[in-house]
C-alpha cells in the first residue's frame, strides 16, 4: 500500500470509492455504510474537483500495487486544528489496516502543518464508528450539528433526529 496526494486525474475513481463506501448496495459489503441512515450521494465529481483546488485542503489516497485507490481522506487545515473528513475505505478492503494507515498519515500531516489536534464529525447514530474512533484516541467534544443545518450536503436523512457529533484527538508533538 502507498499513501500519497490525490490529483485531478483521480477524481472519477475517488468519487466511485467514496460513494460506494457510504451509500448503495456496494456499501453494505463493509461496516461503514450509511445506506440505512442517509439517501442520496455522499459526494460528486464537481465537489472533489473543487476540493483539489483549495490550498487548505489535501486529499490523500491509499493505493494498492496496481494503483487502484482503496482508501481516501480529505484533510483541511483550519485555525483550530486539522479537520479530517471524507474518510472512506473500499467496502471489500475494510479490515486490512487501510483506515489505520490513513489515520496515521493524517496525524503526520497535522504535525507537519503545525496542527495540534485533528477534528472529525461522525453521525450520532454510528455507535460502532464512534467506538472505532475512540479506540484510536478521539474523544467527543460535546459539539454537534443537526442535519437540518447542513441540508443536502452529505445526503438526505432517512431517520429522524440525527446529527453530526464532533470528536477530536490532541496530538503529541
């Protein structure tokens, strides 16, 4: 496995990967699916292209020996820390350590960019995912955003009263 920066040439493959990891039948092959919680797509090619042009955003990709993208994460340097989002691993490749490798790469990136903490948002009903982040040193901050406040940004809720809870990990320098 190799982890490096995504380029505009990766947009189509990244789009397919992210949407297959979160939504639809393909996502149900892995444990990170949101198919029962949210409708719609997770991201589109236009949004990915825009992210790749933002100076404060970096998309990392994890590829196999054939160059296929197996995982990705978007990192955004913000004044209060590094925001980690769009974290996705191919449903058929989950459980192989790709997520852990991408988290480690994100931590190195944060420290290289003088960010003392990493901030993430997790759907409040995704207890297994929240627990996974806790095992990797993340703690809930008490912050949350109701889906009504970000209508349509990550999909349309299928269940009532879900929110994005904020978690963070303070890094050792």
